[in-house]
């Protein structure tokens, strides 16, 4: 398989020495079951490079903007899955799952306002960055669209969740609740891929391509938060990419696809 330049950079950025740490997080995630990491249950991959406390107003708003962008982006991808779904039942189901991604919108906006910030302005550069992932990974059919949504949507939300770990815990609990959408996609895909090895192989390959594109946004996103918050988060790129890779492998496992 030919690797694109972006994928080569991403692959080289995850050092072999992190393999054990990635496996540790994957095992912990499987043992724990679905749902997001929180400051209380995180297994510890990033303990050597913790996210610094984000308590100053500009730091809080920067993190909230990243969270908002991750939710809105995933909402858009899920909404498109709904619009393109082959059955009315799936259209309704994906519409509900998409809407759940915006459950924290009011809380995010209110928190940004309390800290003297503009949520839309803070989210704008991340929306452009995440939108680029979609532009570079145009799905050929609905099944590829589902995989793109799980892989890229999961990664942008994981990234936002990692940065949000620096927020005060009370605020984190308000703005980053669990809105897991993978199980719904698993229910739609599982019976189909199980009966078609060719489709399963194609979607697994597609998932790898999408993952490479999604991992490529980690550095630019952290750089944006660094500029807006005054905290240098770019040094966390390696650990964050390792964490995202481990959680991606777990999601692909849930889909029944090889990572």
C-alpha cells in the first residue's frame, strides 16, 4: 500500500517506544467499555506530559472552542449519514444521534461568555481544520461515509477531550458529557460487513486512510490552542497521537474492522 506524505509524517511521529503505552490504553479502554475518558478514569498514558491547568479566561475559551468545533463537525458528518441513509429507520436514528452531539452547545456558549470569550470565534479555526479532513476523504458510498464519521469524528472528539482535561473538573463535567455514537454505527454496519469479506477489507483499508488524515490535524490544532491560550501544548503532540491511535484501534475493533 502506498502511503501519502501526510501519512508518512504521522506514522513516523508515533515512536516505536510508545507501542507498549498504546497497547496499555487499548486494554484499559476495552476493560472499561464505551464512553469518554475523564480526569477521574484516564489510564495514564499522558501522565509524563500532563495537560497544564487551563484556568485563565483565554485558556478556558480556547479549550471550549476546540470542544465546540469537534462536536459541530461530528454533528455535520452524522447528519449527512442520516440524509444519505438507505432506510427511513436509519435516517431517523442517525438524525437523533447527530442531534445528541449538540446537547452541550448551550453550556459551551454560556461558559465561553462567562470567561469573556466568543465561542464561535474560538471554534472557527478548528472548524476549518476539521473540515479539511472531510474534503480530503470523500467517501465513495454510504459505508465509507459511516467509517469516515466514526474514525475522524472519534479522533477530533478525542483530541478535544484531551485538551479539555486541563479545564476545572466542574466545568469539564458540564461541557464534555458522553455522546458516544459508535454503537449506533456498529448496529448498522455489523450485519453487512460480517456477510461480505470484500466490503470488510475495503472499509478497513479506508479506515486506515482516514485515520492518517485525522492524525495529521493534531499538531495544527494544538498549535492553534497554544497561540490562543498562551500555554505551549505542542509538546503533547506525540502522547496525544499515541492516545488517539489506541482509541482508534478500539473503535475499529468495535466495528469489526482491522485497524
